[in-house]
């Protein structure tokens, strides 16, 4: 058996995709879960890209142990300085530096000659080695690069001290046999390659990222890079859960072992989806909500006789319970006990009582108590509950018909209650208009989704509202947006809770301020 290292870049390549921006707290929450999943390397960010990202990498490096924490840089000394600064207190720091090596990238993007690129690559690795011993080098767009040039670059950067060589298919152009052949070629033709870890990094533009990564691994790569749920630039990165389960399901024939705890896959996928606000498509392999459902009569009959007729993975193996339990302030002790048991906690009745009391306090302050929160409660740690300046006190909505839909909303803003009504294209639109007017905030709803997270007519609905403060005003899509979440059996209320949650997040970040009706009246010179 050979060991395959799993390199997660959800927080870097995943985060740099359309519509996703994570703050340091959110990145940390995901990083902690990645440790539970058992990944070997967490690429925590690109420190030179913003002070916020530098801070997120710094906090992950300082707080997350037992895993290598990696930071990305271009082959530029100032980027490497930012990585070194961010990784100062990390237990096992890695700098991931590199440059594009394909003719199209060198000529059109970098406007540099191959000789200049080679010089920059070697200098970057040498410079990074001044700060850390573990330096990974990437040749961006390696798949479309000239083989002879790749050979020179890889040989030279290994001599300069690179410990890992990343061979990306940056634009997702390869087919599995071609990508596998590239990895074999590198191993056979570059003598220095046997001294380093060889990493595969694939994008999914032709829907082949998982297949390409597996082909590269089969050819001899010893590290795979990817993201949870396959999030990432354009069509995304390799979905790590797919590679992990493909290898796990055929572990004998691959002859590969990994340090992954597959039972944490579902929880990691759900957490990433919840924190990024990017829903997991229902038909997504391994983690989609339909991945373990059987709808046709013939299939159901087969599964009832023997589940292995149509199931190659047991949902429980990757951490899905057959019935998902979502905890809110309406949940009773029974649901809490079942959820804790599902998470592996066996508590005495007295302990359940005390956890339940704390749980209710948290549930009153948060619309949805996460597994992370519950684990913190059980371990007696404080749960970070943001002070919510805006609270939804009541909501009445009508769907309209001949006249347009309407909603009457009562909000508590900084301790005072305010009521307003609005009409809209539907009851959700009407509720959002009323909330926006009551808060006096300038926010644009840039995305909204609703799904059932339990089954049956009384299912719990989870709404996700993405808000941009002040509207996008032509700014990059997604930059600065926040995601709010609400859970309730009443889906209009879940939607209003999601909107209010997003407003509270913007307030907590100091990105907007509320001007409730009293303040609005004063500003208009009418007095209160
Ligand atoms: O896809 C790519 O080439 C990358 C590198 C920056 C590693 O993400
Ligand atoms: Zn990439």
C-alpha cells in the first residue's frame, strides 16, 4: 500500500470562485472540520491577496494542529513574504509558490520569456526556503505546457529545494489517459522527481476532474488536490469526496491508503455548503441529497431484498443518517438526544438535561444550531453567538391572488419594536421589502434559495439569502456579499429569518448601519 496525501484547497481555490467570500471565523470553522475529516494539508488562503486573507491563514496556522497549513503565492518575493508572515506560528507550514509555464500564459498573460519564467520559478522556491522547509511548486497550466520546458523547470526547482511538485490541469482540458500519461512522463523523464511528492490538481471544465485526478494517481502521483463539494473557479475543482470514495471503494486494486475518516464526509460537505451558501446539487456523487435515494419500483424492490443490489456505498459509511435531524429552538430533548447519539456522544439523562438548557439558549439566539455548536456545548466551550441587533418578532403574509401579495412584519431593532407592511411579487418579496424598509438599510438581494431539509408536508424549510451591501454597483460579483440562513416549518418565515440573519452579519461586520423608523423620521425632519 502506498500513502496518498490529501490536500484540501476549499479555502483557497474553492473560496476564490464566483459568489464565495469567507471571513476568518468561517474559514476556521471549515478548517477544524477538515482536520476531523483527516486531510493532510489545508491550503488556507492567498495571504498577499488581502489583509483579511492573511489574517485567516494566520489564525488557521496558529489554531489548527496536526495538519500542514499551506499558503499560496505567485513567484513574487512580496507574496512569499506575506505567506511567511501568515504562517509564522503554524506547526507544519508549507508555502505553495509557482508560475504559469504554458506558452499561452507566458506570452499573453505574463508577457515573459521562458527563460525569465524559469528564473522567477527558481528564485521563488529558493526565497520560500528561507522561511519554511516544505515548499510546493506549481506550474500553472502544466497540462498545456511544452514537455521539455516543464522538464527543465521541475528539475531546477527541485534542485532549489521544492519538496512537492504540483502539475495542474488549470483549465480542465485533459482527458484521463492524457493526464495520466503526463504524470508518467514526468516520473520517467525527470530524474529529480523521485525525491519529491507529486501532486495532481485538476479543474472540471469538461467534467473530468475526478477521472483525471484518479488517472494521475494511478500513474504515480502521491498527493491529490481538490475541494469539498468540488467548489472552485468556473466548473470547479476536483471534488475530494469523489476521489476519496473512488479510491476507498477500490482500495485493493489501487493499493493506496489515506488518512481520511470517511464518516466525516457528509458533515464536511454540509458545513462547506452552509458556510459558503453554495447548495450541493441533489444529484452530486457521494454527497447529493439524491445520492442514496431509490425511486423506481424495481430499484426499491432490489434494495429492500439486499441493499447492495443498487447501493455501492452505504450512506452511513460517509456519515449520512437515514433521517437527518435539524435542531432549532423548537426541538425537544428527544431530538437532541438522537442528534447527540448520531454525533457519537452517549450522555447520561442528567448530562442531556444540562446540555438541553444550554442548547435552548443558543437555539434562541441562532436560527439553526450546528454540529459545531453542539460539540462546543457538550465540551463546555463557549458558543460564539453574535449579538443580533435585528430580531424578527412576528410575520403575517398573504399570497395575494387578484391583488399582490403582502406581508406585515414586526422587528425588534436595538431593543425597540417596529411594525411595517409591504406588498410584493410574492409573500417572500413582500416580507423582504418590509424588513428592508424597517431597517432602513441599502442592501441588494443577489441570491435566494429555499429547500426542504426534512421530509413530509411539515418539513423544515431552510432559506438562504445572499445580500450585497449598497448593491453590487458594478463590483466583482460575490465580493463582499454575506449569506444569511433561516430554518422554520413556515417557509416564508424561514426566508425572513434568512434575510434578517444576513442583515445582522453586515451590521456585525460594520458594513452597514440600521436606520429604524424613528431614525428615519428624525432624518426627514419630522421628529419622532
Ligand atoms: O489551477 C491552478 O493552476 C491553481 C494553481 C494556482 C495551483 O490553482
Ligand atoms: Zn486550481
